[in-house]
């Protein structure tokens, strides 16, 4: 079982809608959770990180963490065509050095 | 610029050749990471440095892969006797502090390596 699982998609939403991206992880010792956006041929770009249970909002983005259920999600409100990209979930395990474990990413397309 | 800089952006080599990939992290960043990203996959961890010390190299796929960061700044990932399966994008990332668990990693644009 991979440490981090994401639905590879593709996920398509109309412009202005809410896009919901989900990620589950296997290790209960995971302590830090990160969402990256990656455009085709580009490097991963940090969007948000979250450490505590609950919601964290930043502009149109909201990260949600539920450690009991071992999932973390990213909501994108008022989706724009420029949000079309692959979204990578990354998890850092407690005490596992500093490496991140990445999911395979979810491809999002926002349709104008 | 203030970001992580990698060079070259693209590298084509014949099977069996040695290659060297360079990473210049964000100034002041203690931690440096190398990842390998195959097409359609997420980045896979290769190795991690805290300053000049290589603290984790568990992700290096074989002894043909070698990384160094001699002065705690610029790092080089070397691949000897390259094989076709080495073709991938090699990403470098840096973060501010080594021991603090929660620091996000900032990525460079990567080196796209193609082995013919």
C-alpha cells in the first residue's frame, strides 16, 4: 500500500464551481500535510500546508484535515481555468527525517 | 532570483554515459532534497541533506546514483553508467530549517533527463 493515495482523475468542473480534491494516507504518525499544484512541464508549487485537524483557508483555497479518518482534502472555490493543473498531496511522517511522500496527483480541468 | 535553481533544464545522454545535475537552493535553506519524477507520477524521494551532511539516501535506486553537497549550499546529483530507466525529471527542493518538521519544501524547475 502506498503511503499516500489520490484519485488520478481527471476531474472536470465548470468555471465558478467548487473543485474538491481528496487524499488519504496510511501512516497514523503523519504530522504535516501539503498541497502542491503542478502545471505540465513545471515544478510543483506550494499552495497550502496544514498540521492540525480542521479547516485552513487561504483565499479561494481551503485545506481540510481529518487525522482520525486519515484524509486531507483541498477545496478550490470559484474555480478558474487557470486552476487547471495536477494537484499533488504530500505527507511528512513524524520522525521519518524530512522527506515528503507524494501521491500520484489529481488532474483538474476547469471548463470555461 | 530567489528560488531554487537547477541546471541543466534538459539533458540528453547515451546509455552508459555519466551525467551530473546541479541544484542551487534558496539562500539560507538548510535542507536540500532530491526527487525523481516519472511521467504521470508524483515525485519520489531520493536523498536528503542537512547542510553538508547527507542524512538520508534511502531513496537512491542503485549505487550508480551519488549526491553531494560539500559546502552545504550547491548540490550535485551524479548518475553513472546511465540506463534508459533513469529517464525522468529530477527535482531539487530546499527548506528553511532541518529539524523543524513543518517546513514546506520549495522546488526548482527540474532537470528533464532523457537516456537514449
